[in-house]
C-alpha cells in the first residue's frame, strides 16, 4: 500500500520530471517511501533488491498508484549489491534509458548482537552489503558519469552512529562511518566534475526490516514514542522523503559533502551532559538557583579583592 499523498510533499508537482533515480533497497521501508516521493514528482525511478518478487511488486504498486497522474515510473531490477558483476549488469540495464541523475545508497543489513558474539561471517554479512556494496554501486555509476561528463547527486542513508558510535551494532556503525567518509572524500574528488555527495542520518523510523533485526520481540528502545528523543516521537516517512528529494534535486546543487541528521535532535541529547535537566520542573529549577546563589554569596564574602 502506498504511503504518501501530494499533501505530504513540500515540492511542486512535476519537480522531478526528466530525472532518473536509482534507489538500492527500494522495495521496502525507507527506500520504498523515497522511491514513492520521486515517482509522485515525475521521476523515472529504478529500485534494486535481492528479492525479485518484492522489488517487482513495489515497482508495480508505485507506478500504478502515481504514474498516470505524475508521469513518473518505477522499474524493479533484482540485484545483489554484494556482487560487483551483478551491479555492472543491472547498471547497464538502467543506463539503456540514459544516464542516472541521482543515486540513493539505501540498501543495508543490520542486527543487534554483542560484539564478542560475532563471527567473521556475521561481520561480513553486514559489511559486504553496507560498506563494500554501497561503494561498488557508487563506483560503477560514478565511472559512467565521469566518462560521459554528466551531473548527478548521490545520497547515502547512514545513521547518527557515524558521530557517536553504535554499541551492539558495531559492523553497521563501522560500515556507515566508512560511507560517511566516502561522502566527504568524493564530494571533493568528483565535485568539480559535476557529481556531488551528501548523506542522511535518520533516527528511528520504524520499518518492518529494522524492527525485526533491532527490536526483536517488540518493546524497548524502538517502540512507540521514545522519551529519549527531544521531540518525543519517531520520524515520519514523509519527513525523510522530503529531505531525500531536496538533496537529489538540482535545487540543492550547492550542498555538497554534508551529512544531515533527521532524528528529532536525538544524537545531540548527551551534549554537555545536562540532557537529564529536561525532566526538571519549576521546583527543581528554583532549588538549584537558590543553591547556586548561596554558593556565590559564600564565595563573595571570602573575597579580599
Ligand atoms: C549474530 C548473526 C545474527 C545475529 C546473522 N548472523 N544474524 N550473528 N547475531 N542476530 C550471522 C550468521 O550466524 C552468519 O554467520 C552470518 O551472520 C550470515 O548470516 P545469514 O543469515 O546467512 O546472512 P544473510 O542471509 O546474508 O542475511 C544478511 C543479514 C540479514 C544482514 C544477516 O539480516 C538481512 O538480509 N538483512 C537485510 C535487511 C535489514 O537488515 N534491514 C535492517 C536495516 S535497519 P555464521 O558464522 O554463523 O555462518 C537499520 C537501522 C539502523 O540499519 C538505525 C536504527 C536507529
Ligand atoms: P529495510 O526495509 O530492511 O531495507 C533494507 C533494504 O535493503 C531491503 O529492501 C533489502 O531488500 C535491501 N538489501 C539488503 N541487502 C541487499 C543486497 N545485498 N543487495 C540489494 N539490496 C539489499 O530497512 P529500512 O529500515 O527501510 O532501512 C533502509 C535504510 O535506512 C538502511 O540503510 C538503514 O540502515 C537506514 N536506517 C534506517 C533507520 C530506521 O529507523 N528504519 C534508521 C537509520 C538508518 P532484500 O532483502 O530484498 O535484498
């Protein structure tokens, strides 16, 4: 079932007409909603994933729901981004219709685990998708853009763990941090040849894929409203979709090398160590003010100059 209506988007109808966007992992979750927004705004969107039936179903659903009105279209191609040759073949298929104007590195794998319980294969299961796979997709498209002198926007979907770490999700946090550095590095290396790089670091946006691997059994940190989030709620899909469209569209052409958090301010909450003070009411603040004033008065009384 489609997630968005035009009222959810900040942009004029037809904004993305003529744009050609690839979204890895676009068959489900956040990738699907970003694909939907692009189709609704008139883009030709390609989605990749390993499960051919999921990809085909989503592509049909999004084209049927929005294509006729907006002129946009979604095409699904089964592709495992762990395999460079498979990426190259799928990219050939995409390029038949012309160069891409945008790429969203969204496909990922993740699960919670104590780090000491991980096997090498467990680490590779994540790193081969997120770290290596996203790089191989970027490289394959990048070589084509540079050879053809085409302009493009690359948006990678990270996590806020790239700034403050991800205990119990270390292979994911390490891999996403690598993509953060890829974003910064290629923004400089390829920026003057028309290919720009940005990233989005979402806080919790509950999806089936994420809940099954990070919140098995339900409850806990990824439940309904999370009191540790300053805005006291999870993200809404349309909020993520609007940010992705902004970064993909040439309207944001001077934004390059940035990673933008969309997390209600969560990753800043430890800032200064005083986050817990948000729980204080008038009485606690009055008490603190009086105690601080008393200390100041005592110190003043002892001053000789
Ligand atoms: C420890 C585990 C494990 C677990 C798998 N492994 N799950 N180890 N704890 N919970 C180990 C296995 O034991 C095996 O190693 C190795 O990983 C490979 O396992 P497979 O099941 O064969 O892997 P595979 O079929 O390739 O599946 C890949 C996957 C899977 C990553 C493990 O979860 C997947 O396909 N995920 C795609 C979707 C996804 O994860 N979406 C969530 C994104 S959400 P051994 O040595 O035993 O053989 C997200 C949110 C972040 O990123 C931010 C939230 C705020
Ligand atoms: P999701 O629905 O599980 O999406 C992951 C997608 O990646 C799936 O469609 C999956 O499809 C695809 N994928 C996995 N391995 C692949 C491979 N080897 N080749 C091609 N496609 C592959 O989870 P989500 O929550 O929407 O996550 C989307 C992105 O947002 C991820 O990068 C995630 O780390 C990031 N993120 C999510 C949240 C959140 O709260 N949801 C927060 C921060 C960041 P197949 O299994 O069919 O291949």
